[in-house]
C-alpha cells in the first residue's frame, strides 16, 4: 500500500487552475497524471530532509 492508494482526485481552486494553465502551460488533468502514474516513486530527497 502506498500513500496515494486512496486518492481519487484533487480539488483545485480557481487561482491554481489559472496558474497551472498560464504559468506552467498544463491543465489540472495533466498535473494529476503524475500522481497516478504507476512508475511514480515517492521518497524523501536526502538533500532536503533534516534528521535533527
């Protein structure tokens, strides 16, 4: 079981929908695709993980 197993979708507010489209040139559906991709690896990035 992974962290995203129970996730069915995302709630987008109007500001984020607009920003995704205008700034990043992607739709909300395209943003969500990366989370449901079977090859997705969810792991800590040691460069940004603090152990203290």
